């Protein structure tokens, strides 16, 4: 029986974490405020010009990607968890690899692959005849394809976990009562794994509406891209705020949906001993079919893009295009990301600790506040800080603002990992330490901290990598002449300088691969 | 239907308060302690008890009775809303005073042991000794390891130990800083039954040998009886009785205690001519009730004996074989069910008519409110 001690008075720690939480929520509130106080004429103008198109594009893209990822993710997970076919063990982990490619890198490779006269069109026309029509990357189909290939691993991982943890006894119990195999699938199996699938679907849609990198390179008009254009092209902060408000509302709906369904799926988690499904052997033709399917998906989502990145990098290397400025970009990225991740870890610790150990109303509110970063897509976070700091000239345009943007944006991902690390430590351990004469901070230092070290390290790496990959806020807030790897990729790719964009892209992919693999062993939450 | 009328058997009179008012001051003393997570629903209400140096007290009760809350209040993990807790004569808890757990010098063994998973056995045991001098610390760890019989396992980590070994580490860790007393929260609940009996004996000898004042929380009356000098029975947050195990069993303060610590049936009776007349026969009127009063007589299975078989107006309803005895459920003529123990070899047919004889040495009566 574990009962958490009540927090009688406001400790300094609680006040500190309230302050941090306020700092994080402030920009969001400011965007809402700017949107609300914007001239009604701007609302009207946007409503009659941009909003219908943006709404349609964003929703249809999110919906389309949702359907496509569900199809891909569930089918792959089903084959991999239920059938013994060639290379099954390899495919089981291989399908997390696409998560290592940032969306804008995948988008830029596909602008090349799908372009008129590009390799895929040529291949298509070899098969279908010389004049066969092919789709352009700069289209709905292009964006749909890139986003799907980029995000289906989320659904795959959730579905795979649900399938592997599925207690076969349920299926057998259903069959024992006389249900046919199909009836079992529809009446027992699907209802039980549905929450996991819907959670995956919401996660993917949240990702799609927040994405800036891919849609901007594919010139597909969604809310994030529009906010960016309002800021850079027209310097119209009021209009940008209005679009941001709509975008944040969207994101909030998807986030809450994901949370709700994830909680549902927890109810369905089986307790006690679970007998996992056994793998079915399959014939050569079936095996070939499944392997072929895996090869195509993996090739398009990971192998082909990576091949081209390697190819272009080696060309750039041969032509001496990688100069010393490349080292500067690496240094900038490392320092910024390292600083932001460290700061986030330090500031996040009291928040996570209080929320886990003393879940009073105030402490819960604080951590919820810190999680608002989830519904702040990069351009919106940048907009908020632009408006806020434009009145503070000595901070405006410094790297500090950028660090703050990273903090707001990526603290939630770190917090999640930190919270679960603390939660895994039995609170009795701290009490045991206190009963042996340790003060509260000593108990934390001598018992809790050594036990959460792994989880905190994961949180740091996660935040560090996300900062490395961050694009929109960096584009908008970076000090003049201060380029990071992500910014260089985007700038070169926008100019269709494929060879120059490849080295930083390849570097980011290579850095992300081990982390993706490490994280997916325990937890699918990678971004 | 009933309220308590405490029956005292002569010579064993023992009120919870009687001890601290005497000559030696108790090591632990709770005065009217109330703790609450929600002020409307106190988890424990008005608990008063004291424990002397070297004594073992068991807090006994069903789950949710407040026994763990009481233990945690003593340890300092819960604050008290009303009342005071004194350790060694010093006030450590009151509505205005709260010594943190680390200042109370109270050792605690947690239900799940709460061994630090990142530390080996020796470091777990030495956790509370970090202020000690190095050589003293080493020798104390060594002493504790010897005491609980864990030699050769010092370098193991908690996950590499069996349940019984983990419990020994938890015990050694709690005892290492020489606490003024030891608190144990259901220390045997995570062990399998064979192990429980063994560890219970070990713990008993160890506590006696080291003269450690201990408070043990349990829901198992056998455990409480086997270990304790004093048993405090809690029910819905109230302390209903605090006495020696023998008194608790033979002279329970209320029907709840009577039933919780063993099989008990309650037979309505009426005081006539200084005797309690019931359908089983006459009992002595030990409560001093007035003539004509309605009472309930507590009947334990060993208070009755089956004397006539094949005749009588009671009927055997069922038999439960318990190894060392047979427990018969017997339906009386009134339809009331009573239980009666018989020796292991006395086997009668179910449904057989029987006659019962009272062999009770003392009588426990409760007021009967209909």
C-alpha cells in the first residue's frame, strides 16, 4: 500500500516549477492573445482567401496519411508477428529505421526521384510506355507519399506491440465458445487492438499537421507552411497568429484524441501471464510475396533515400564541395542542441519529480503546462517568441531565443521519458532512505538519481536529436549568418542543390539511427 | 445488534493507558492520534497506545482498517491531524510539530522490502551509516550480515536474492543504524507459506535476542499471536482492543474482535437466576448483568463438545477436516449454526443428530440489542 505524502505548503521547488511552466505556456497564450486582438478585417480576409484552401489541404493530407499509414503499418505488423517468412527477424527491427530520416530530408530526396526525368519516372515509363503520365512531387500525391513513408513506423510499432502482447488465450476462448475464425477476428481481436491503432492514427495526424519541412519543400500549402510564409514573406504577424491559433486547435484535438485512446488501450492491457501468439510457417510463394512487400516499403522509405544521400555525399566529397564551413554548421548544431537539451533536463527535473511524487493540483497543472509544447508546431513557437522578443532588442536575434524555442518545443518529449523513469522508481525506496536518516534531497541524490540516470540520459539524447533536426523555428529565429545542419539542408534543397544538401542530411540520419533503435527497444515514442 | 462490554478476566486487566501512567515511561506513546487523507474520512481515529522498551506490538486488522497508516504516522511519513506521538518521551508528531522520518531514528521494513536495486547487499545495509567512520561502518555491516545469516552474499544485488534473503537484507538494513525501534509493514506477505513460518521464527528470536522494540503490522492473527507481547486490533480506523494475545483471544472486547481472531458463534441468551440461559444450556453470568437482560454468548469451537451421537435435537451440517482436528458445523433446533471442534479421529456422519455439552471455563457476554 503506497500513499503519497501530502504537500502541506508551497515548497520552493513547487514555486520554481510553476515559474518554468509559466515560461513555457506564455508564448502559446501570447499567440492566442495576438490572434484574438487582431483586426476583424484580417480574420475576414483570411477567411475568404486562405483558410478554406489551407483547411482542405491540411485535413485531406492528415486523413490520407492516416489511412495510408494504417494500411501499411498494420499489414506489416500482422505479417511480422504472425508468419515465419524470409528475413522476418530483420524486418521486425528494420521498419523503425525510416524514423531516422527527417521529413524534409525524405521530401528533398523525393523531389529529385519523382521529378520530370527523374529515376522513378524513367523506371515507370520503361514499364508503362514512354509517354505514361507520372505524378509530380509538388502535389497532394507527392506530399501524401512522403509523409506516409515518413510516419508509418509509428503505426507499425504500436500495432506490433499490441499484436505481440495480445493474449492468444482470448482468441482460443472465443473459438472454444464456437466462434469462427473470422468472427474471432472481428469480435475479439480487432476490438482489443483498436485503441492502439486509433492512438497511432492520431499520433500520425498530429505529426502531419505539425510538419513544416516536408510540405515546405513540396510546396504543399498547409497551415504550418502558411504561417511561415506570413512571417517571412509578408511580415504579417497578426495573420500568422490567426492561422497559428487554428493550427494549434487542430493539433490539440489530435493530441487529446491520442491521449484518450492510449488510456483506453491501457485498460485493455492484460495483467498476469500473457501467452504470445506463435508464428505460422508459410509456403515459398507466400513467403516471397511478403518479403517482396517488405522490400518495396523498406526500399522506398529508407534504403533508396539513404542510397542517394550516400551517393551525393561521395560526389560532393570527390568534387571538394565539403569545406570548413561544414564543420562550423556541425559545431553550431551541437552547441545549440546540447545547450538546449541540458537546460531542458535541468529545468524539467523538478517538474517531472513533483508531478510523479506529489501530484497535487498545482503540480499536475505545471506539468500539463509544460506539455503544451506538443501542440506548438515549430513555426508557431517561433512566431510567439518573435512577437515576445521583438520588444527586447538585446535578446532579439540571439541564440538564446533559439534555445528557448527548442526548450518549449522539445521539453515535452524529454519530460515524458523523465516522468516514466521516475515513476519506475518505487516511492518506498525514497521512504526507506528517509527512514535510514537521509534528508529529502539526499534521498533523491543517493537513491532516485542513480536509478533514473538511464531514463534521463535517454531524455537528453532525445531532446538533443530533436533540436538537431529542428527546422522551422531555427529558420525563423537563428541569428544572422548562424546556420545549423538542418537549416543548410533546407536551404540547399530549396535551390535543388542535391549534392550540397546531402552531407548534413546523411550526418543527421547516421546520428539518429542508433538512437531510434535504442528507443524503440523500450518505447516507440520517437519523433 | 451489539455494542462492546469489555469483559475482564481476573488478573489480566490491562488497559492501553495503564502502562504509561505507571513508573517507567514508554518508548513509544500515541495519544488520541487521528490521521486523515481527506478530513471528512479519517483513516485512523483517536488511537492511543504505548509500547515499552523491548516489547513487540502487533497492529492487527483487516485491510483498510488503518494499521498501515498508524505505522506510517509513527515513522513520520504521515502527519497527524489530531493528537500526539512521543518517541522516547519526546514529542515527534502533533498538529503543529512534525519531525521528518530521517530525524526519528526509526527503522522500517517495507512490505515490498524496498531494497535499493542499484546497491549490493552490503551497500544496502550500510545505507544509513554514511555518517559513520569507515571502519565502524564496515564492522557494523559485517555484524548485521552475520546477525541475519547472509554471509557470502554481501556482493549480490537484490534481484539475485530469494524472497527470504531479501527480507533479511531489509531487516539488516533497518537495524544497522541502531534505531530506537523497528517498524514492519506486513513483513511476511511477500513470502510463500513455508517460508513465512520459518522467517517468523527467525525474526522472533532475532528481535528477542537484540531486545528490539518492534511494531509489526499484520492481518494474520496467527502471526500476531505468535510474535506479539501486545496486540492492538484496529477496525475501520478505530482501536478496538489492545491486550495480550491470550486476552484478545479469550476475552475479546467486541464481537468483531472475537470473530477476527478465530472462529466464534454468538448465541442469544437471557439472564435468569444469575445464570445465562441459552438453547445450549446455562452459562455463568460473568458480566454481572441484571436479571431479565438479553445478552449474546460468545461460543468458540473448543467451548463445546459433542456428547451424544444418534440422539439430540441438533444435527451435523458439515465437517471440515483440518488435520489436527475436525471442525463440525452444527445446526441447532432453532436453526442457528454453531461450530464445534472435535479431535482428528472423531468422525461422525453428516446429518447425524447430536447432543452438545458446554465445556467452557469462562464466558464472554455481549449486550444484545434486537
